[in-house]
């Protein structure tokens, strides 16, 4: 009885409107049709609310997101996405075919481990005056690897013709690239896929411009 009540409770996403990792989770919840509550964690205000002892208890890495779900707390976006894919109905976020599933994980890891961490807020703050050039360098480096991979794997979406975790990772990364003035036109496959994905409702409702903690001047 207790377990079933826990599973009925709405998940709680502790995140930040412009965080790529928080955005990935919002997209996944939207694609699955899962209702959830949001608790904003402002990465700038008060020196960074993720650095408080209260938040550290939720996520010892002091990063967003942290997701309370089914009586546990998960703190890595890809782990959250795979958990909800394995425990909730709705469209699959990882393909049934083992080869395609491996390709989705490869693309997701390339973005989530090979590109995004090198230009996230914590790193950029340490770099200082050269932060834009730094971010551009590592995004371009990652996109030069990602483009030929996607040429081989993509159909309508990153891997074939079904939306997957790879697409969930791609859109926030392209948003970051555009923020840092990277010329995404150099990467026609990435550009095409992103243009298709941003028109899908789940990607629209999860966009940083329309979250509870989005500042008024950044709202769509």
C-alpha cells in the first residue's frame, strides 16, 4: 500500500529554467505525458542556490537536476530519462532494437559527457573573460564529431524515425550553441534535426522561455 501511494505521487523536478540537463528531463516528462511539480533552483542568485546544504542533501554534486520520484532521488538527467522510460507508459525513449538503442546512447553520451559539461555554468565561471571562445571551441569540436554520426543514423530524427533520448539531448545543446554564437549552419544534419524537433509540442512546452522560474525579460 505504501509503495503504491509513493508511485502515485507526482515527481518533483528541482531544476533551473536554462539548464540543459533540467530541460532534458522536462522534455522526457512531456513526451511521456507525465505530470510533475517543479521546484526552481536558481544557479545565479545568492551565489548559487545549488550550493546550499539543503540542496546538497538532494544532490551531493550540487548540480541540477534532482528528481524525486517513486520514493527515490535521481540526479543525472540520462538516468532519470531511462528510469521513466522503463517505468512509465507512453512512447519509447530508447528503441527496442539493440543496435539503434546503442546508437541513441552513443549520441546522448557524446552530448551529455563530451560537449555540455565543458560549457556549463560552473566551468564557464572558472574560465572568466575567455568564456565565449572556450564554449565555442568545445561546442564546435563536439559538433564536428556529431555531424557525421548523425548523417549515418538519422531519419526524421536522430536515430531513425522515432523520437529518442538522443533528440532530447540534441535540442538543448543546439540552444546552447546558438547562445554562444556558434554557426550551426556549418552542421546541416544537426540544423535540420533541430528545426524539426523544436516544432514538436513536448519541446515547445519544456523550452526555457516558458518555465515557472523564467525571468520576465526572457519569457516568450
